[in-house]
């Protein structure tokens, strides 16, 4: 009887075509273009070991056989699979993800609850099926442009990638709910103009509410001949139609680019919006993979003049979120794409050189469909990277080091503020921003400690460019300590920093320990901050070093967890990028430059 049931199941599967998830084994890289150009095969992601995650209608499996490419079926019926994930019925059609109508209701509720900082609008150009592309602005002047740095977050340009919608909604609620109670959030809202387009492809997103597999990607353009949809992330004007590997001219293809650059109203709506703003940084959220993509997408290259800035963002966000890899589309995601939003934002938007990044989030497209904790985990981890992207859209000072110069009469010149001494303080600040220059940066030092007095509180720093440090050596602060102050006490200070002739101000907390010098002192022997971390951590199977990153590193030693030296690399600045294959495990990477050494613990995950 069991055999009869199995036979019936197989027969039903063969009679009723279904959308399948397959794993294609493409170890011969020369076969990739033919797979990319096959409209019946929808590529989801390619991997360095040669396998391709893809979807195909069960009626078209013979195409793979004709191409003589081995494959295995990982999910026989995506419709049944997704139905099983939301088997308890909670959360509606999209499980624990937002439906389009729920997004609309939620953002209107935010506007009604926080009218002083939230403005909901919709772009003048609507979708193919006449739906709104909603925008949300969070700022202390939500109804007007106050000239402060602008940041954009967007989601669901591909209809089957709902995690970006959830991330945008989490960001908005966090900013609103913490505006009055968290000084850092208040500063960001008061000093940035933060925009959101949570659903960039409303028609495709809504269509997934009734599309059985929930894996509709494109918009809902009627292409004729029974074909629907344009891939909106192949429809942007820059390098549109550059080749047929990064997009397709076939209307049936998963990556169909449309009939012309910005042919789709959804694309044109975003183009018009961005061109009328002054966006500095932009996250366009996708899924899945937990990798971070940067330009260029149309070719395997980088915007070399600003690669260090992009690398800095990727390094920081990899630490904040936990991205396992980052790079351009070809390197980090396995295939090129042209007519892509990020390339257009960098090269062809009216603002020009918007630092646009694509966070590919989560383990799968609808991962967490019936597991709130998975969605919450991704959104909460990504929140830190989102706040960082807001910070770096304009001058953002942080305290780097405090140097004590105790050469006043009665001081012992030991580099420490001792009880009863007066000293000059040189405070180095660092600008985290990746854009613009801050003009006339000035510091004002305060303390409320009863035994320490600031006698000269003003320090000047001049102008500061992006990703740079400056100090007040020419105009140091002066402090005095009371003889009765307990030794080794920590003194809290507030450094108020003003710039652009007083248009902006930020208060930074810092501290200094009272002497005397002890026998054991911490010695910080590190490389420059831009070279502290030179790769994502953890990584999958391969550690990559860029020559541009390694410009202040002469040698790299890699030790395993037992202390054995497994790689000793002498860096030749003229060579191309360096990559090292590593088995999974824990390693210690030692960066050497003259007599300076920095050791980093690195976790290497299996490549698959």
C-alpha cells in the first residue's frame, strides 16, 4: 500500500507543473553565460565552488538535461513548501512579514503618533497597476528640506524579498520610539533627513499574495505573448543593457531589463525622487545571503578613486551586522547585473557619487515566514548598520585619543595628569563621514568633576575632510587637578564640537585617568584605524586582501588556533589582490608594518 501512495504522489507531481528550487553544479565557469541567458532558469545566487541556487518550472527540467549540466532538486514544489511554513495561519498571507496594506497602515499610524518628526507621502509617479510608492521622511523638519545630510533606505525592489520591508519598518519605529529618550537617536533625527521607500515594487509585492509559490520577482508589466514583468533592478539608466549576462532582452527572463532605460514607472518614480534630493548614503535591501554588495555591478571592478571609503563602510557594517562577505556583485554574489540601482546612484544620479550599498540579508527569501525570532534577529542586527549609515552621511566626530602634556611649572612631565598638576590636553577627533568636509571645527571641553577644573576650554581643529583625524595641538585645552583628588580616579569630560560656523554641534563623552604612573601601563601598538580590520569577520573559506587596503602593511602572518604559522605573506604593493584559502576554524591574523603589529582573531566558516 505504501508503494501505491508513493506512486500516486509522483504521478501528481508530474501531472501538475510546479516551481522547483534546484542546485545546479556548474564547475565549468564557461557554462555560466548560457545558464544566465536561459529565460526558463531563474538564478537566485551563484557560489564560488561552482554551484548555483536557481528556480525552474518542472516542465522545463529537460533544458538542463539538454545543456548536460548536473543538478539536484532541493524543493520540489515551492508553493507547497511556503504553505507548510505558515501552517499555523498566524500573520496572514505573508506570515510574519508585512503585506503592502499593512505597510501603508503602519506608516500612517507612525505619522499620526509622531507628527513632529514623521511625514508620509507617495511619489507622483505610480506603479503599472496604479499603486503608490510610499515614502516616509523622519527629521525634525519632516515637511521641508532643512539642508542637512540626507539618507535613503529602500526595500522590495524584488517582490520576493520581504526582509527589506521589515528592516525599513524596524528603522522607522526605532527612530520614532527613541527620539525623546535617546540623545544619540535625537541627534541623528535632528541632524539628518532620513527617507524610506519600504516597497519599491508594489505590484509585484501584492501579486505574491496570490501567486502560489510567492516567488514572483519582477513588476507586473504586460509584455505581451503571455509574458509579464520587468526586473526593476535591471531597469536603471546607467549601463542599461550593457550585456546579456547582467540582464536579458527576453521578456520571459527573470532578469528582463525592459524596453528602454527607466522604461518602468516604478523606476522613473525613484529616479525623479532621488534626483530632486541630495542623498549621500543609501541602503537598498535585498535577500538572501548575508553579504554586502557595492559598485560596480555591471563589471567585475570597483570605483577605484573611492574604494577606500567603500571598504571602510563594508568593514564597519560587517562587524555591526555580521556579513560573511562583501564586494561587487560578481565577486560576492556570483554574477554581474547591469542597469542596477547602485551603479546608477554612484555614476549617473543628479547627486552623483551616492554611496549606495546592497545588504543581502538572511538565510532565504522568505526565511522566518513562520518564525518571528528570525526576522527580529536580522532587523535588530541590521539596525546597527542602518544607524551607522546615517552617521556617515555627514561630518560625524568621535574622540580618538587624549594626550596629556604636563610641562607646566610643578608638573613632572610623565604624560599623566597627577594630583595637584596642571597640564595641556590634546584631544584627537576622528571624522567617520565618507562625504563632505567640515569647516571651522571647534571644540569646547567641560567637566563637572569637583577636583578638576578646565581653565582653557576652547580648542580649534580647522577643516576636516572625510575619514580623517585632527587635533588641537596648536590650541590645547588646559586643565588643573586639586592636590586632594584620589589617585587613579577617572575624570569624565564632555567635548562639545561645533562645525560649519556653528550650524552643527555634537557633544562627545570622553575620560581621563588621574596618575601617578604605575609599573604596568597599557601600550597601544596598533596600525592606523583604517587598517585595523581589513576583511569581513567571519569569512567563508577564503580571506581576501586588497592591495589598496594593504598600503600600510608590509607582511601578513596567519596562525591557526594552536599557534602554528600557516601562511606568511610578504606584501608586494604592485601585485593584484591577494586571497588565501583556509579550512574552517579560528585563526589569528597578524599585520606587520615596520615595528608596529596588529593581531586580529578571525573565524573562518565552511565555504558552503
